[in-house]
C-alpha cells in the first residue's frame, strides 16, 4: 500500500460498462479505463473452487517457474519413426485429436500428401480412400512430445529436430520447415511438395545432424531472446532468429566435410525462408511447456493447438485432457487472389509460441509484423500489454526493448482468462480451405472462451476440498 | 488549415521560457511544450540573408532529394592505393584536416601503426619521429571520397570497399572493419593489430572481391532499410545488418572456388563482429551525401566528421570548406577498467550515418542500443523525434516500425539547427586518449553549435543579393 500522492492531479479509474468512462469524458475529465468484465457465466462455482484450493497458488507458481526457466537446446535431427516411435501407417497432426471424417481440407491434403510421400498411396485420391477406410492411424503431435505448424503432419520418414531441455531434462520434436509457397503444412501435396520432403529427408537433415554432432547443441532460448530485440516475435516473424541461426551454424556446416556446393544449397534453402526458425521456436516452447505440465492444481495453460476443425487447450493441473471448441476464423490480410471465403478455420500447433510468452504475446517487440498480419504498430503494443492481465509472470529472459526491456507476458492462467474475459492473442498463418491450395493469408485469431471455461471447471472438479 | 475542433478539450501550447508551462501546470492544465529558443546570437543577419536568397528553398529541396534517392551498392574491394590514388607516404584520416602536431592520441596511434604496417617504420616510436619531421602526407578521408570510422586511417596497402551510387553515379570508399578489441581505428597498434591488417589485405579482401565479381553488387540501401526494422540504427548497432549481409553474400562466397576452410574463416571473422556492416553503412551514406553536395545556396549538411581534435561540418552550398570547433567529449558507458578520464574527445567519420538519417537519428528503431550507449529506450525515441525539428524530410526508404513506419529524419538544415538551438544527436564509440589503448566506451555526443553558425554565415556570404 502506498499513500495517496497529492502532488499529482487525482485520476479516475473506470472499469466495466463504458457508460461511466463516457460520462467522465463528456465532463472533460480523462478517465483511465481498465479491462474488467464479470466472469464468464457458469464459471463462478468453478472459479470459487479453484480459488479455495490451497494448491492453486503454489502449483501455478511452480508451473510458471518451470515454464520460464527451461533451457531448450537443438541437439539433433533424426527420422520421426525412430524418435517418436511411428510405424509406417502412423501419422501425427496438429491440434487436439480428430478423425479423417472430421478433418479439415488442409489437414486432409497434408495427410494425403504424407501418405504419397511414405509410399502408402500412388496419389492423393487413393490416399484419401485408404484414410477414409481406416487404413492409417492418427494422433496429435502433442501426444508424442511433438508440435507441428499448420496441419502439422508428421510421418515416419520425415526428419525431426530433437530439442532437449537442459534444465528439466524433457525432449520435444518438430519437423524441418519446408519453406514458403506450396508446402505440405498448408495442405499442398503437388509433386514439388513431395520432392522437397524427400530432399529434406535425404540431403538437409543428414547435413544438419552432422553439423549438430560437430558443433554441439544450439541454445534456442538465447536465439529467441536476441531475436526479440531484433523485431521478431518468433511466431509469424522469424527473420532475425533465422539470420542469427545461420550465423550460429554456418561455420560448423562448413566443417562437416560436406562440399561447398552442398553447404551453399543448404544455406540458400534456410536463408530463403524467414520462417525456418519457427520449427525450432515451436519445439523450444513445447519443451518449456511440457516442463510445466502435470502439476496438481495448476491453472496454467500448457498447450493451445488447433487441428483446423477444433481449437483445444490443455491445462497443467488436468493432465492430457483436451478442452475443445470449434476452431475460429482468422482476421487478417490475404495473399493476392484470395479472400475470407478461401480460408480454413484456425489450424496448427504454433500457438505453443503464445503459450510460452512469445508470438502474439511478444508483438510489441515486432511492430513490423503488422505488415503481415494486419493492424497498426500501436495494436501490436496494445496486444502485448493486454496479455499481462491473463499471465502470471514477466519472462526473465525474453525481454522487449521498446517496453523498457520488460519481460514478455508468460504463463496463461485459465482462471484469469475466465475472470477477465480476455482471451490470448494469437497471430497465425491462414491455410486455404480446400486441400492442395496452400497458404492464403495471415492474421489474428480470437480463441474460443469456452475452452478456458471448460478447463477451469475440470480443474475445479479435481480441486482439493 | 483545419477548423478548430471543439469536440476535444482545448490545449495550450507553450514555447520558450519554461516559466509559462510551469505556471499552467500549477493550475492543473497540461500544456504541450514545443522546442523553441531564439537563434544563436550573431547569426541573425546570416539567417536573414540565407532566407532572402531565392535559391535556398529549391537548393535545399534538391540536396534532400538527391540525399534520399541515391542508391548505394557495394561493388568491389580493391587496394586503397589504386582506388584513392594514395602513394606509399600518403595517409588519410577521419574528420577535418589536422597536422601530426595537433593530432590526438588515438589518431597518432593509428597513423603510427599504419606506417609500421606499410613498412615505413620498424616500430611506432620511429613512425612518430618520421611523422613529426614531415615524412608523411596527411589528408582527410572526405577529401578523397572516403570515410573512416574512429581514427579512420587509410594507407595505400589497405583494402577498401568500393560503393557505387546507381542513381547519380558517385563512388565512395571505406576500409574493411577490423573487428573488436585492439584495433587500429581506436588507436591500437600492437603486433596483433598489424597482423590482422595483413590478413584483411591478403586473405579477406581478395575473397570478398571474388565474391562481389561472382554475385554482382550488394544493395546497401535495402539492407539498411531492413536492418532498421530489426533493431539496428546502423551506426553503433549493426547486428541485424551484419546478419543480413552474411545471408546475402555467403552463397556467393561458397561459389568463388575458395575451400570450405577459407570460407569458414571469413564467415567467422565477419560473424564475430556485429560492427562489420558499419564500414558499409558509412560509405553508403558518403555516396548519398556526396550526391547532395555543391548545390549553390543549399543549407543542407553533407558531412559531419571529427579527427579527435576538432569537430567539423561541410554544407552543400559552401563546397569543401570545413567549419570546425574543438571536438566535444562523449557522455556514455565505459568498458570495465576505464572512465571519463581515459576518453579522447569525439573522433571519426561515422557521423556520416547521422548526416544521412540513420545512426542517432534512427535510434527510435533501435531501443536496445541504450544498453551500449546509455540512457533508457524512451530517450532513444525522444532523440529521433527531436531530429525532425532540424531536418527537411522523412526518409522514403529508411522507416521505423515503432513510429508507425515513419521515415527517419534526414537532411540536416544548418539554418534550422541555428534557429532552433537543437544540434544533431550523435551516438559513437569512445577511443582511449592515449595511443595504443583502443576502445574505452560508447555514448552520445553533443556537436558544437558554432560549426553550424559558421556554416550559416559562410552560406550568407555566398547568398544571392
């Protein structure tokens, strides 16, 4: 408590209905409005039960401490079959569980493309028939310690990066980013897409693996922290992080014994795609979020993920249970020739970035991103500032110079989301609705409030009496 | 003109003596203070003559147009002797002209080191005796179309980058950045300094030249524009620009025919020094500023430069005349073990960055720089905003996302400096006062107002009647 400071003019703080603020403004006073709304209806009992559970505070603190002190490192690139125990008919996908029958266009496109890549089908039509008749097994990436951008499809032959958390010992996995344009993750499956997957498997992945064995682990937390000081938020803007990664790995690439032509090809591929680092930022986040999981009583969100049909979250105190709702549409900017009617609803595991205090939560650090996702630079700052209302900490390492080196908002408390009515801000790419189309835009998405309400009620059911 | 908008509360704008603003504040009104001060005493007649000269407006506009539309490209790396017509006893230095007798410690250290490097002396003591007896010829870099950071010494054997302006055809030159620690530009001259100069000459320069012949010119304006969106201001923060440069040149380096070991050595050297790009940002600025020179009647500043003894400027409408005053001291942060008593006064041609709308003028784009030069991120924004008061344009290509993609303030009008009392903000490294020491810190410097007043008076003497 501080004493009232009468050296400054008194200020009026308003909350709730805008009527009060408007009335004050009409009287030439300048109210300072704060976000406030009644809790989401039907969550009052749940919130009360969680608040009354003596485990809640310490469990939340433990989750946040682990989330913010994990130290993810890129240690290897290996085949997904080996790393994730995938058989030839096992396929992982982004988001909560979904069947082929319920899968959205871009997920179907990516699954069919991956089946062709794996030799299970001669073309995507045959792949679709096989999948529809139950010829493949589907599971979420998150169920195997992995994350995948957009459709997020992982099959046995695909190489995956291995991320190790030096602090708590966890591991996380993610495919290599395929680049821009027609790519599997956006649901495209043409011959060039399959050929590129083969090149990743046969050329780039072995070279990167040799490079990592040569130089040792790459500290991803350090790269993310630096990139946030260079205009990235490490979800939809990874230009600085990809640049810094190339500075980290190029000397070692040159010392693998590979020829200059092979290194030049790898360098050009990575440098040709500013999103290359996204597929490292995501598993870095997954490793950190998994360290914060399974703490009884903790209301901290440890996964937000979308499969193109549903948006789902997982909460530390409720284990592997998914809380889901229909995936929302994305508001944003469209590539030439596309519009909202071409857009699939929200898809991808890349919301692991927002779950771990970067991405939309760090947009203040990346004002130039508005040229990609829409809005004005001031909106980017506003989005970040609002996220402090639903998070429990300021990240000790991920700092934003423009906010005076304040740490990014991190550790989403599901009860704060429900109490304040403020949902996490997510920025994202937009996939075409039809299989085979690819990316059609990028923008911001508003997650469904009901998943947080469901999470709080589930936590309440497990609350200590 | 817009009509008075009575939908908003009336505001009071105050200027000049702070008494008025303070009185209003005491009455609970919130005045908006604007910078205003009477012109510098003794400049009233000069200002009037320049204002009355009908050439002034069009000439200023022409200077600024050329300054902001030049298109500097890095085209080659060649020996300075060949590019700049330097004989074995010719040495260039930063800033306005200076004799050995008047040269500051770091400039003497760098000149003596360069003489040893050129084989003119066996050690720095002998070099000093030769220089003191008139055995070498000194000239400013600016007199030969070159610029040099800190001491800025250029000798015949040193390789220089060649920058060509694709728009107006000018050329500018600068040495390769030597790296950090003990380096000639900060006045150090130990064996490691001389050895590194030889490696630059014999290994790095020929490789970079082959790379440029292989790939063609590197567009420096584009790299600067991108780096400003990634937290650089391209004077004391070049981390993004150096990263982007490596992305531009590495594939071509790999296709020069050089071996992987040689490329790795070059890559490590460049990547090991975030200031590598400074020695390209500077001649890019020099090429643009030279395009704006020699326009009769133009009050636009086309060079600001310091030799460690004097701070000097050149103005477009007054040709090659230097207006000088004693070099000021630098306020900033010191490296461990050093303090203000160890600091030489301001030195270097790197103020060509501020002359062309980057560096201190673009600090808003680079809030993290305050960790290097001191102050708070808000100061960085304030510095940039203040520079709009003394500049004639917003740069069409160099934009700052955090200010809503506003162009950087560019085109310093010497008459505006004198009218407003606002001098250009410059951020800079700090050299040790004694020869041989090297860098001791970094900070901000306040240029002497008298050089701008002298420039205005000289312009007035040439004014059309």
